[in-house]
């Protein structure tokens, strides 16, 4: 169904969210279809893999506005593959693809239910006594409220929350490839990605050369309306989020950070647009280095040794994702396990696969989505004890 209506889904997602049609068409929608195909395989393994497990029951799922349909797939696919029923609440800004999906999915009545509304609607779903599990993707602040609201209720929780993820470039990295990795890591979807690598750590000696290359690449990025096929960045989801990004960047400026923006004069005259932004002279404890901005803003710092890189990387309350770039694979494999991050890419970025669990540590949440780990988030174990006749 997703593949059959892929063009319409891609257009609706771009219009609703503001992201480039190129991303919804070539990335979001194919990943949605792949996620359902993968979990269809799990559904066929119920008798062998799940014989000692039972469905949890009614699953309340709350998805964000940055990847409305993809996050729907991440949550619905494992839930229904394991025999649960779902009440889904899409973000108030981006409900269109969820409504279209529910209308055309062809599922039995009652298996998938979509309830639209703002945060208060989500709170009702969280508090409802007949909901057995809450799966939430969104801000750390709201995740903490959900955890408090469900304490003592017996509800299971999967929380995929905020991040301040990092991108480490060692002095032996392929700098041109790393620049392209940075572009994908932070300016994909306007930086409105929970695992956006918004902290750049470059080894001393290469920092000036790398920043110069990065600025030249930033000058080629095009910002425009979502249905324009030649743009790299679309709109920020709404004026409230745009103002938050501006406010945080100005806070960094007041702290003494240097702000450099590419193509600010080329922004569309109307709409919620923000240019690709690079922030240098950033202290590790500054607001821009510690707080999730959720916009197209990259902060940079330098390091001397692998140990210092690990220390700077782990100086965060978050722990979602990281990218490590080095031509010395041994060095990368030494650093990667020491990073407090649930997902680490080496010489790559944004590699997602339905067969691999995704999730974070610390205030980036807990539980996993995707892979074997994600399947068991929707099951409860049970034991069968049978006394044979006559004994």
C-alpha cells in the first residue's frame, strides 16, 4: 500500500512538514515500506520465535513532527506484527500522512486507531487505564513527564528522546568525504532530527582546513519551498520552532561564540526558513554545546587526542548517536565503544536499517526500535507448565 501510494505520501509529507520533496520521495517513503516488509517477516515467525511470549495488548503511540510517517512505521510495524492493537497520536502539526495511512492500510477494524490533537490529547492517552504500553518519540522534557505519569501504573515504556550527538573527525580522515558526512549529519531535514550530529569535534592541526572546506560546501546549499526539487533544506516546521532556534543562537552569540551563516540573503521571502549555521569558538559547557537546538545549527570544537575526544563527546546529558571519521580503522574501533551513544557510525552517517535496533542512553531515552530488540519491546514472556495425565 505504501509503495502503491508513494507519490501521494511523499507530496503530503513535504507539504505538511516543510521538508524537501526529494527527501520524502527518496528517503522517507522507501524506508517506511522497508520497515513494514521487514516486520512482515517477523509476523511469519510467531509460532517459532514468539511461542513463549504474548502481545502486550493496547499500545499508545505518540509520534513527532520531524518524520511523521517514518516514525509511524517504526512504531506500528512491530506492534501489529506481534499481535497488538494501536492507538496512534500524530503530532498536531503533521497529522495528514497518518490519517491517510490509517484510511488505506486495510487493517481489521480496531487494530489501528488514529487520534489527532495537541499535547493534552497525548496526556489522555498516557493516563488511560486500558493502555498497556506507551511508545513515545519526542523531547526529553515530555519524555520525563510521561515517565512520571506512568510510574506505578504497570505500563511498559519505550522513550526515544532528544540528543546532542557528535561528529568526530581525526587528522587522518578523508576531509572531503567527512565534509559530505557533516552535511548529511546536521542539515538533513533542516537539522530537525533527534540524532542530528550537531556537535563537530575536529582534531587540532586540521581544524582550520576542515572548517574552510565546510564553509565552501555550506555556500552551495539551497534553501527553499518543500516542493522545489532542487533544494537541500526546506522550511522549519512552524514559527514557534523557528523563534526557538533564533533565540538559542543569539544566546550563543552573547556567550562569545562566533556565528557564520550561509546564504541568509537567499532565503525565501515568506515562510519559516533558517539558513545553515556554523558556530565556532564554543566552550564545552556553553548552551549551544549542551542544549538540543533541533535546527540547522552546527557547533564546532577541537581536540588533541582520542582520549580528549571521548571526554568532550561524553560531556553531555544525552547519548543517542555519533559518527567517527578516520582512515585508521583501529583508532575508530577503539574510540567508538567508549562513546556514550546508542548508535555509532564509522566513516558514515544516517545508515538506518529496520533490522538494527535504534535508541539511546542517558536522557536520550531507553528501549529500542527496529531489529530483534524492537520486536521484544511489544511482547511479554509467559511460561507453560503442564502436568501429564495420571501423575
